[in-house]
C-alpha cells in the first residue's frame, strides 16, 4: 500500500517542522513557551539558592499547595476563552466548600452526598451567573463582582457567623493529605505514558491515511519521550521516603491530588480540543458574530462556560477544604482568585478571548506555586511574594498583548 503524498509545498522533516515552529513564535504564536521557560528558570534559581527546594518533601508540597489554584484556573480558562471574566470564582469555591462542610459535619451525611451537593452548587452558581451575562445582558465584570461580594456574606451565613467548621471525613482528607502506594504511582505513570503514546500515534496514522498535513514521526516520538521523562522522574522523586522520623511513620508515594489534577486536565483538554462543543467555544471567543452566523447558539455557549468555571471552582473548594481539614470565612478568599486568574494568563491563555488551553492553567499554576514556595523557603515577606507574582502577571499580560499585535501584523490572526 502506497503512502499518501504530503500536501504540495510541504516538507515533513523534523527540521522543517522546527523552522515552522520558530516562524510561528516570531509571528506572535508563543502559546505557553514563555511560562515554561520561566518555570525552568525559577526552579533552577530556587534550587541553587535553597537546595531544600528540590527535595522529595518539598516537591510533594508543590502539588498540595498549588492544587486548588490550578483547578479553579482550569475552569477560568473556559470563561477567559470568551473574553469574559469571573471575579467570583474564589468565593464560589468557598461557598461550595461550606456546603460540603455542612453536609459532612453538621448533618453527618456520607462524603459522596456532600461532594455531590458541593458540585451541584457550583453548577447552579455558574448557571445563574451565565444567564445574567448572556440573556439579561449584564457585563460579566459587574455580575461576578456582585457575586464576589454576595458570596462572602453567604459563606458567613453557611458557617453560622463565620466559625471554623472542621471537615474530618477520611475520604475528603485523603485528597490533599494522603499519598498513593508507591507501586500504584508507577503503574499510573506507565499507563499515562502508554495512553498518551497511543493517542499520538493513532492521530498521526489517521491524518496520514487521509492525506492531511501532520507532524513528523520524530516530533511525535520526541513529545512522547518528553512526557515520559517528566512523569518517570517525578514519580521517582515522589516515591522516595519523605518522613523525618521513619520509625514513627513512612511518607512516600505520589500525592492523591496529582492524578486527580491529571484526570481533570485530560478530560477538559479533550472537551476543548476534540469535541464540537470545544470548537464552538473557540469560535465564539474568536468572533462572536461570525459564530452566530455559522449557527452556533452563542448565548448557550456563554452560559455553559460559566457553569464549567463554577463547577471547577467547586472542585477547587473541595481540595482546599481537604488541605485545611476545615472551612472558614477565608476559604476561597485572600489571593485565591487573583492567583487563579494569574495562573491562566501566565500559562498563556489570552485575556482577549479565543486563545488558550486547559494546560495553560496547570503550567501557570505551577509557576505561581514555585514562586510562593521558593520565596517562602528563602524567607521573603508576603509583600515580596505578592509584588513578584504581580510583576510576572503583568509581564504575561504584556506578552499576550504584544503577541496578539504581532500576530495581527503578520496575518496569523
């Protein structure tokens, strides 16, 4: 059977692919490249300044510290793709966490009912916000700012005036405070690599069979190898003993929250990049009027992204409740919202809509977690942490604006 010819005028070599990538970057399509480079520089810098930064124990702490922000940021990517904003995501996560605490602690119900109620609350919140934005016509900034204020009051009411409510269920506690057995961590790493490889090779084979332009096999293999190195190295580090006193207790293995983040990343990446719904989200974010003329129900898409955002905020709230083993009036408050928005933007999601991936939230969340953790190890003040994170967010927004201008000038947008 003969191999289909590549489209006229194309070169399927690795070198040609790399040249095309460099051309795209110069044309303004930088994606998450800046965030990845920044993450590498930060990790190297903190490791040199504080050797304790890259110990197994601290590496595990990065997952638990950054998880709530990463998860909320994943949902905000959907909202930002439409050029909208959700200022209530932080306290929405707190409200959902409070619902969980009420169900578990005050009513004594099983964990799955509490989790279900918290997730349903998130969906309803998103439905209300999205309806006000899409059908009533109130700007998302105003709607979510009002919700930001209102949810603080609702959180106080749910917590009976603001008292700290413990969350002591073992299943919920395990989400942020327990680790997988070492063998299970290795199994999941191998399964993830094998699954990713199968998807990449299947996609390459399908596009080649249809005579469509595709990446060279060398690039596909390099991407798979890169993921394999990252996952296997991370699993090896996390499988090391992290307990200070092993005679009392043993602490090793991949944190439970890590595969949860991985599953959410895979699911919502699939939704955005492999379903008609995801294509509609990008279409509406790129050009609302063109999407409407193409037959897309723009208002439904607008409502749906707020529902996804608040649903993910609920999951982030559950993770936060697990980490603290309690819920209080500050759950979801303080810098949670700012960090979540910052994570999405720093990772490469555009504030102007139409450009972004769920992976951006994870990369940006990792950048923020590394800054917070590394500067903490170096005994920097809270003010220095906020100032540094703010400067990086401003830099990311500047890069986004300049890259969009460059893309427009070069005809890539």
